C-alpha cells in the first residue's frame, strides 16, 4: 500500500504535489519522493521518512516545472530504510521515464531475470516497482521510434499487462510527452483522475484516492478502469484506452476496511458509507449471537473503526463513547515495518480515559485484527482502566491468509487468526468475548447495489482466494521466508542520505 499522485498543470506543481502527499500520508510512512519536469530536465528529491521531513524549502525550490509525480512509500518488498528504494523511479532509456507505483508484482522474480537475460536491463534494487518501470521502458523501446504518440504508449501498456502479474496502479511521466496512469487488469489497487479549469487552460491530476482531488480543487472524472491507461499530453488533451483483453474489476476489499481515508470514493463506492454499513451488519450479528451479553458502552479503537462503531451502537441502542486519546504524532501501527516497533508504539499512541471504562462491560470495536499485537495491548489497557468485562468486535472477518498485492501481510505465521478458532483467538487476546464480521456481510456492506461496477472483490486475506490465479503454496512459502519480521530485521540497512537529482537531461 503506497500513495501515488501525478499532476500536469499550467503553473509549477511542486506545492500541489507536496500537499497531495500530505493527504496520502496514511498510505505510507517509510519514504516520500517527488519528481518534476521542466522542459527536458527532471528534478528529483526523495528520502526515507514522512513528507514534512523529506522536503525542505530548498528542495521545493529545486523541484521546478509544470508536470510532476509524487509517492509515499509503505514497504512490502525491499527494505523500509533503503533510500534507493524510495520512489519515484527514473530510467533514462528510452525517452526518460519517471514512475511511481502502488501494489506488488507477484512474478517480479521471473520478470527481473528476463529483464537481465533477454532485455539487457539492470535492476539495482529489490523493489518490484523498479522492475515495473523497466518492463514499461522495454515495451516502449520495442517500437524503435524517436518520438512516441498516444498509441505507442497504449501498445506499451498492453505489453506490461501481458508480462506483469499482481496488483499495480501506476502514474508516470515522460519529458516532452505527458503524464499517464494505468491499472492492472483486475483493478486491485485504487487510482482516479480529475480535471480543473484555470484561466490558462485545463489541468489534470491522477492519484490513489479521490480525497486528493477534493483538497486540490479538482473535479473527479472517473476511476481508471482495470486494464485501462489514461494519458494527458502537454497540450492538455486527454486520451483513454482499454489495454487488457479480459479485465475484471476486483478491488481489494481491505481498502474499504482500513487502508483508504473515509472521505474517499473508490470505484464509485463511498468508503465512509461502506464502513457505516459494516457497523450495521455487525450489529445484526451481535443481535443474533450475543443477545444475552450485557454491554454498557461501545467504544471504538481510533481512528478507522469510528464510523462502524457509531452505527453499531445506534442500531443496538447502546451508548457510544470515545475512550481513548490518540497521539497524532505516532504513525499507524499496522503499517509499521517491524513487530517490535509496532508493539512499542501502541502505548505511545493510545491512552485510555479511565472514567469511560471503570466498572463497565465494554464492547471495543476495531476495523480488523491482523497480527493481534495492538488488540492485545488495548484489551490489557482497558482492564487496567477498571473495565468489568471486555468484549471485542471486528468489522472485518478473521485475517487468516497472506496478502500478496501490496499490503504487508506476507507471513501467515504472524497472523493471529491463521490456523486458530475464534475462541482460541479470544484467549490469546485476553478478551471475554470476540466477534468477527461474516465475509458475506462484509461484501454486502461494501458493494453498492445499483451503482457500483465492481465485478467481485479481492478478499484473499480472508478466504485465501487470489484473484490473479497465479499464487501457489510455494510462492507463499518463499514470500514468508523473504518478508517476515525476522528477515526484515536481519537485512534492513542503516539510514542513508537523501537522493536529490537536479537537472537530469
């Protein structure tokens, strides 16, 4: 899960890109980068850390030009502290391509081997995003033209779809040509585009979430369809073309559960409304299965679960209260790169308001339970605050399987629900009762009847069904060995200096 944005405008885009990345900060906290284009030159600044730490006034002044691409990184492949794996990536040949990618390629290893042996391209990092930009570059180079047009680009994206597997939403730019975005044939990761009119002419943006358009004053045109590519040239002309033979819109349902901002709309589905419906479905299950439980108060685990918890409390007629104070300067613990870091951050991030818990039977509502580290500590915190009994409800089903499309859940052994019953999970968490959303109810809550064009959802973390059809047990075993916390801890390099490239011709 990363955040991507690209803008082509009539005036400098550096400030707009910075503002967009601040809005997308929830999608990645490991690194940030911006590349802009002025004439034939590309200006690049990227480093590990939060957006506000990566870009200083001097950096911003050097990011010149009316077209640019930005990225916030959440590492699933590679290493979180490796500055060379921060995005955007740049390849000089052909034409000079800058690309930012959200997702994960499931066949990156095979692609990397072919790029070296057959395409004579060298990959310098362990990032599958560098693989993706080199596949795109090769497909553009096959045409052998000194200058390309829209059809050349669409042909190249078709080549990318033929070769790449997995989830990928990407935004890229080529100096002297334009800005473009594309989405994998299953549409697993979100990407939208919009337009605003100015006195100088039309300006366009491509971004991971629609909230970027809201903040910057753009009007949403549409989501990029699965398999589709969208191009905006330097004259402000917009071109669209379907580049996959059999696209099937299968967005990741976990975007709606946790990843996306509630004020975003993904594939014509309001994230806020979807989470509200999750609360309604969960309330109905509590009425069916927990009718005899005495619950005094419903309290959300901030922040993502608030919408579901409030709807649940209203439907059950139980008081709703805010019981935790959150430190806004601590990042999202789920997307922190290593288990010990996540564990230490829970107490720094949340503090219980004792008066809301003392001598009460409390129902805690969270969006999901992944590793269980946060949930276990929160339940203990609530007991220490004086709660009589602590019940726990998850707005999502048990996360039992790894995610391979860009969310950091690669090791099944690190998922608390993997191979365990609900009662066993409750015992490990220390809860007096535990309730999970049913998968059918989650799908019904997210699916917007009548208006949504979603064919199906990727629900692989809940049911182990991978929509791309190429994920084998051997692949999952290799992924776990490569990306579990112990492997990351052993291989993660020390902090390195920022990368700033100015005036790349």
